[in-house]
C-alpha cells in the first residue's frame, strides 16, 4: 500500500513537471524573434560634430577635389580620376556621404521632423548622384553632384550649425 502511494506521488510530480515544461516551451516560443524583428539595438555614440569632422568633411573634400580645372601660365590643367582604383575611391567617398546622411537620421541626432530630415535626405541624394557619377566614370556628373553636395551642407548649416 505504502509503495503504491509513493509511485502515485512520483507520477503526479512527473505530470506537473511535464505541464511546466510545456508552458515554458510555449512561452519561449512566443518570445522567439520573428523574421522582421530587429536583430540589434543601435545606439548613437558620436556627436554630430564628430561625424561632420570625421566622416562628412573628408568624404566631401575627396569628392570636391577629385575633379578640378586649374588655369595657370602653363595653360589649362584638367584633373579627374583616371584609373579604376581612383574612380572606386571616389565612389567610396560618395558612399560615406550617403551613410553619414543615414547617421544624421538616427535616434537622438534627429533635431526635428522638418528641415533636419529634408537636409539629411538632400545629403543622401547628392551623395547618391556622386556615387552614380563615379560608377559611370563621368567627370561632368561628378561636378554636378559636387554642387548639390555643397548646397546640402550650406542649407543645413545655415539653419542648424551653432556658432562654435
Ligand atoms: C542635416 C544637417 C547637416 C548637413 C547636411 C551637413 N551638416 Fe555639417 N554640421 C551640422 C551641424 C548641426 C553642425 C554643428 C555641430 C556642433 O557644433 O555641434 C555641423 C558642423 C560641421 C563641421 C564642424 C565645424 C566646426 O569646426 O565646428 C564641419 C566641418 C561640417 N559640418 C561639414 C559639413 C559638410 C562638408 C557637409 C556637406 C557635405 C555638411 N557638414 C553637411 C549639420 C549638417
């Protein structure tokens, strides 16, 4: 009699434990990430000024300086990327400008939902034009995109750059 009672108790405990496992399993299944859930939490670290000085300004200078016309006593000297590697380097700088536009649209860096978004988007679009120009190896397109890039810097600075 006593041992049967004991077996019964073990049976009940196993049953309860089993139900517990099923519940735990269902819970973790519910918490499992779905396909469209974010995989990483992105935390902005750099200040806007650091992004400007560390990424935007060098990339913009690389685009501005890649094509130029110098007039001197020796005549007119045209400068443009020549080798595949030089065109690729120009494309890389354009890509850095595009991505810095994305960085300006991240979290706490967004100053407002109006012109800040517009000017950041302008930087992205003008960077895309420079990237296309580099891929097409077109000097004229590089010049045109350079003007658009410069405009996007000026427009945003006019409204948002605090005097330092
Ligand atoms: C969406 C807005 C925005 C765009 C676009 C933008 N900037 Fe800026 N930039 C700022 C703000 C805001 C500051 C001031 C940051 C601070 O001092 O905290 C700044 C500061 C700078 C500085 C630092 C100046 C200093 O020494 O204090 C440089 C250099 C700069 N920007 C270059 C550029 C260039 C080059 C471009 C275009 C290719 C550009 N920025 C496009 C918003 C922008």
